[in-house]
C-alpha cells in the first residue's frame, strides 16, 4: 500500500509518499510560498528534484495537486497515486505555561 503523509503549515505543505510494506520512501516534496509565488518541489526517490512555479491558491489545491506534479521526461511518464492519505497533526511546545497536553 502507498500512503501519502502530509504536514501543512501556514503557507506550505510538505509531503512524503511511502510504500508501507517496507516503509520505503517513494517521493517527497513541498509546496511553499503559497501566499506569494508558489513553488512546488518534488523528488522521486533516487532521482533529481523537479521545481516548478504553479498557481496554488490554497491548502486544498496544494494537497490535491502538489504530490502529483506533471510528468517529466527524466522521471518517466507514470504517476504514483496513494491508496491512503494521512496528515501529521501539529505539535506545539507549551513553554513554561503548559507542561501537559491541553
């Protein structure tokens, strides 16, 4: 099974596509600067990075399209769609005010 793991921030979405049988990384990337001039960086495992500037108006579009960039000749023409998507919940340090989950 292939799983897409997402980590969204205020103006970016990081992602990794993993094969769960052996927990191997198939691809990773980031959609960044979504508020200004969005840049999508995508890197299949063992291949060069692809970087492209594309309109990404919000997180929903970034999550739907960022991990599935247009095929590039150097990476082959096939796309790898995940069977499942998971979002990493945010982790925030509470400093001196919070010493336990709230």
